[in-house]
């Protein structure tokens, strides 16, 4: 896992370079489509959440997450003739996702596959395949394949935006920012030590960074075997915040700018007032860093592209924590690289 975290800057650069030439093809494919639907599971679903927000906020395209069971279990009859359906799977062989893509195409959708394997079933059946360039990923927890998917989402959203190259200058800075965070490891050891002190943790973020928060929570669960709740701060405030007590460590994730920073900063103050054991903040601005107990710097990137590197400190924390707990971060118990949702 540590080696593959370190390989992310190069994987991000390769993926952006490889996928940008497909912009015109994506524009043509989506030209008469009114809505974009994402189909994914696990880490890929968290990447899709970023894609959904970016398409709506940056490209002005109505987007949403589709439930694969609507296709695989209910075989619902839905008119998708105005939809672009984007199916996301690292392996391209998760049967549920492959089946849902075929179902969508049969109901009039045009399809895009986002996968790390250009020879996969998903890629071969799609109208357009965005093949990420993460290279072979051996550790079970997704790291470089996940951030490469985020790069694909940025290319997709940019392709459907009024100015397709508007994000390019900031995206070009992503590999160097990821590399800087990997080299510096600022706050990583302190954050891992604090998380090791309790089994009670929650993770929160919102907006463009929400998918990053959910991915951090997933990594803590699957790699460190800790029960973790990942919630937007809006949902957290609507009831679940009542469980916060002196046993809870809260991991808060924020971009360095954008409309969600004030709310995340206020949440940090609120959690402290409620007696949380500690708050760990990844990213944010100076006010956010001052509001948390342990500040872990994030990337110097604007909100729209920050998630491509914002997850890196969380990955480093998780890998460090797993080793502190005596666990193997490369092969969490009971998991495999290609996940099938339902038994054969």
C-alpha cells in the first residue's frame, strides 16, 4: 500500500495525459443527453460522488448515482434514452457493474466505462472507455486506482463543461501536490496515534470533498478494521452528532477554499464543545487548522480539483495506523481485489 501511495503522482500524470485526447469523443457522445448517471461500488462509488458533484457544479449537467440493484435484481423498465451512464470499476470485471451497463444500454443509454483495464468486459462493451493509467495495483485497498479514477472524473466533467480546458492549469499541478504531501507526511503520525487511542471514529466532509471523506472512512474500516461512520456535516448535524462523546475521534476533510470551509470549521468547534476526544483536520484554511486538535495539511489546489490529492494524507494515516495496530494494510482480512456483490 505504501509503495502504491507513492506511485500516485506518476499515475495521475499518465492518466490525465492519456484521457484528455478523448474530450471530443465524450462531448459528441453526451451532446443530446440531459442527465448523467453513475454506477459503481466501494471506492469507485466514492470517485463517482466526486464526478457527480463536479458535473453539476462545474459543467452544469444534472447528475446522480444509480442503484445497480434496480437493474440486476429488479430489471426495471426505465427509459434512459436521454441519459449518459458512466460505469466505474477498477477491474472492469465486477459482474454487477458489467450487467448494469448492459441493462442501461438496452434501455437507450449511451455508456462510458471508467476502468484500469482496457481489455476488461466493462471497457469492451462501453461506447467510450476511459482507461486509467494506474498500472497494476497489488494491495487490496485502492489507492492509485482510486485517484486515477478521480482524474478520469475531472476529464469527463471538463469535457462536458462550456470551457473544456478550464481546469487544465490546476489539474497539471495535481501530481506535484500529491508528491509534496507524500514526501512531507506532515501531521500523519500524530493523527494515526490519536486514532489508535480509540475504536470510536467518525469522518465528515461535504460538497466537492464529500467523496473524499467517504473514501477516508472506507479505508479506515477495511484496512484498520474500525467501525467508522462517514457522513456529510449536514447529515451529521441532523441527529448522529448526538453520539459524539469523549471516546470519539473525528476526522474532518476540507478543501482549502470554497463554500464548505466555514461550515467545516464551525463543525470542528462544535465537536470540541461536545467533548470529542480529538478532532483531526485534513486540508482546509488557516481558520480550519486552528479549530482542530491535529492539523494535517492538504494540497494547495482549488476546491474543484482538490480531491485528486486531498485523499493522499488520509491514505498515509490509514497505512500508518494499520501498522501501529499490527495489521497488514496490503491484505485486509476477508477482502479481495475484485469484489462480486452477490454470490454466484
